[in-house]
């Protein structure tokens, strides 16, 4: 059994309200000994921190505002987010970035919120947990102006092409891969790009409860994804990278500990 860290699990989602403790135990039994709980709004970030504080050494959290909620990031919420971001169990600023696929918030509001959170990451000197969908050029342009002063970041749930991955790597980002790589309909670009992903840049995540791998044989009731599925994603990633699962698992764990400043475990 490989030692794994899920860098992106939405454990405060109400899909886990009835059995969150059991979900955590199943993850540990599957070798997923640590998880980073994703913050997507001010409220969700506060909840993620509270959950992480209940599980020291097992759970950590991020604090940020997803581009879907960019219009909510006013001066007061940014100040509150800044206080959260200084907490020890908060290991990154985000989920932040740009999403032009849904445009739930206007693009201008997304750009403003993204830049504010990058400035926050500079202030607290923590890495960024990044979201991008159908906004690659603007995403890279905004990051290029800030990353020199930020201690790293990850392109969370990367789904793009080889060229898009190369642009992220050139900025020094890590690449987070989810069960999207297991999707025979949508995962072709990612599977092709993964062939060129260096071991020292790979991170693994489920994005639970979303993105249940389509090729999972025993699908859970309700098709809810959970962190215990991460070993299945590891196998797919290793095949695409032309590596052994052990080498990918070991590299992803080292990379996660380095980026998020986690103690070796």
C-alpha cells in the first residue's frame, strides 16, 4: 500500500455530513494518510480550518474564494480571509483563479478577486491553490506578474493540453491530477500531457465529492467520490506517465510536503 496525500478534497461539502468520520477512516485504510481540505468561499474556508483543527497531522486546509464566488470578495471578506490565511493549519491561499467556462461571476470580478488573493499569498507567504477553466491565457498572464513573490503553487485539477501544462511548469507550478484522467470521454488531452509531466512536479487529488473516476469498477451509491479512491487515480497517472505507481506515489508525497511545508510522515 502506497503512502498518499490527497491535496484537494472538499470534505466540508454536505455530501459528507452523514459519514465524514467514516470517510476519513476509509481514506487512512487505503493509504491516504493526509488530506488538504479545500476552501472555496469565506464560510467554506472557515469550516475547512475548523475540520483541520479537529484532525491535527491528518487534515490541513486552504483558504480562498473560488472564481464562481468572486463577487463576494469585498474588503470585509478579504480582511477575514487574510486572518484565516495566517492560521498554521492553512497551508495555501485558494482555491482561487479564473473560470470562463461557467462565468458565474463576471470576468472582471474574477480577475480582481484573483489578483487580490495573489497579493494575500504574498503577504502571508503561502503557496496558491489554483483553479483555471477556459481561461488559460489570462490565468498565465496574471500569475506571471505575481509568482516570483509567492512560495509556489499548484494548478489544481489540471485538465489541459501538453502546451498548457508546459506553460504552468515554466512558471514553476506543480500539477494536480484528479480522476479526470480516468475519463475516456474528456481525459484525452490530460492523458497525453501526463506523458511529459516530470516526477518532481506531480501532485495527486480526488476533488471529492466531485470527479468520481468513470472507470472505477465498484461505484459507490450516489456516485460520490471520496479520498479513498486516490490509489485508483494513482494507478492511472502512473500508466500515463510511464512510471511505477510507487515512484509516482513517492514523488507526489515528497512534492506535497515540499510545496505545503508539511512535515515528513
